[in-house]
C-alpha cells in the first residue's frame, strides 16, 4: 500500500498540501492526515470528490504527545506501507521577546516544531519508499538568521533546516530525498495566533505569499530532489543576506521598519 502522511493538516501549509495531494496524487492508496482538530479534517473530506475522500484516513491528536505517536507507529508496524511522501507541516510560533513569552509557550514551540518533527521523521524512515520516497519539512525563512522578538521560533526552524539538509545526505544512498521548505510570511491563520503577544513587523506584511503557491513550489522542488525550497526573490535575497552580512547589522536595519 502506497501512502502519504501529512502533519498539521487541518490548517495553513498542511491543509494546502492535503488539498493538492488529495487531488493530484494518483498512485497514493491512502493519505493520512494528522492534526488536533478532527472537525477541520472531516470538513476538508466533505469538500472532496467521493473517490478522493475515500483515500483519506484521519488521525486526530497532538503529535507532541506519546499516545498519538505510539498509535501511528502501531499502524505503520501493522500495515507496513510504502510512504511516498512524509510532510511535516505541524508547527506554531509566538511573537514576543524571550523575557515576555511564558516558559510553557516557548517549550511547546520547541516540542512541536523540532522534537515532534524529529519523532515523526525517525518513525517513518524505515517505511519510506526506496528510490522514490520524499520527506518535506516545513522550516521558514526565519531559519536563515536569528530573529529578535521571534527568537525561539527562528531557532526551531534553524534546527529544521540543518536537520533536513543533513538527513537528505544520509538518506541519499536509499534514493530518498529531504526538502526543507523555507517560505517567508504566508497568508494563513499562523499570524492570528502568533500575534497574541506582539505584532508582525510591517515589512513582513508586504511580502506575504499565498500558501498554495508556496506548496506547489515545495512539491516541485521535492520531486526535483532539491534540499531547500525557497519561495520568492525576497526570501532568496534574505538567505544570501543572512550568510554574508553581520547579524547585528541586520537586526538594526530590521528594527528601523517595525
């Protein structure tokens, strides 16, 4: 049985991935959608043609908890599928200084954005399709340099980028590729949650992308076995800037446009 697995599938980038994959992946026998909000996933299925909806398997729960991870692991062990795509899209961020944000919020960011992604990836590796398997990890352009006022989120995404590039090399002998997706701001509900304690800088609002466009590029880049997928000329420029310009100078420039 050929399957695709998508975490964070109830909203944002995960939802966009689910929509595109459900409609276009003909070789997938099932698509496993994982998210906390089951009602969102059920609503998504109702909007699909019946033949597409029949392929969807809903797995609801918080992937930072051991219970759902054990449940997924048990399903994989019992059914022994071939995973065509693993998409790690679950994640969240909170804008605010380290001193202002609660310890709990910051630890939850680390647990979901980094630890849960690692757990899902490690769990799925033995089942990835040899020669054709693809892992897509949603990082962020925030991975390209530290982000004062968004420090923990950026640090978790830096982990995702570094981890993905190293893993891509490790799995290359099996013909399995790993792509880290590094978009800038995207028009999703992400920032509705992120702005609980602080506001997104104006310059980020000016370069927001559509989730469908980011996902389509990510899937194309994954098929091409690119280790990093960066949407838009602005974010590509930021990647270069972060590599060659002292970070403290960038911080001062960013502070002028808040």
